[in-house]
C-alpha cells in the first residue's frame, strides 16, 4: 500500500460523524434601531464613504464629466448613464487602467458594511476588484441588519458568481500597518437612495 493510500484510508477510518447545523433563532441575533445609520457607521469605520443620493442627476453629470476628460471609467447602471458595451469580454489586461466603476448593489448589511453583488450587476467579475475607485448604489430599503438576513434574501444559486464587498481593499498583515488599496479598489463610495 502506498503512502497516499495509507493517508486516505486513515482519513476515511477516522472521519468524525456528521452533526446537524444549528437552528438559528433570528429573533435573538443583533438588531439595530436605524439600519441606515448603522450601515454608514460601519462602512466609514472600515474606510468607505457613504453619501445620500436625492436623484441620479449628480452621478449622471459626474460620469459625463469623467468621460469628457478621457479617464477610463465603466458604468453598469442604466439609471445613471449608458452602460459600457462588451464588458463581459474584457480581459484583466484591458481593464488594468480602469480608474472608476459604477455598480448597483443588491443589498447591504448593517452589521459589517458589506454589499452583495450578483455577477449580472458587475457584468464582468473583474470590474469591482480591478478598478482604482469603486462606486456602488444601494436602495435604503435593501439594507438588512445581519448576514443571517442577507443570506435569507439572496439566491446564491441564481448565478455562477456573486460577492460581498465591504469597504475599499485593505490589509494589515505587514507589520500590522493598515494599507488601503492593497489588492483591489483604493476607495469605495456607496450612494444610498
């Protein structure tokens, strides 16, 4: 018997018995009186910015101005301007110079500042991670208190890919010094409407 077979047999022989998942009582998980305020507080504490949006005109004007200056931006939200075509076929090399991306979020989580995105909202799954600055829009009514409630509302089998994004990219692994924009977007602005 080879060493590999011995290891696999030992694993099979000593496998622990399966245990049922615990039943969560969502009445007992944390609750917030004001989901919008809590989401803002948490997202700002992890390096993101939150702004209230009265109408889409502000972002429409911003996109027009940026496009006129020649900055490489991508918009995936029809309400704020023309959607850039052929995004799904762009490679990492073609997106490397992406300065700013606009994406609509499905829902936001007050306890940790995370925002759920389906792949169809990103159009190309590289976009929220390769851009220098990420702008997301979320409806205030789509803010939930906890991840438990978020998972009840999203359908993870709906598409091949989805992600929770919380704040700009950051790491504190090196000498416990916080570095923003280490391996993704350097900034995140969330507009609530």
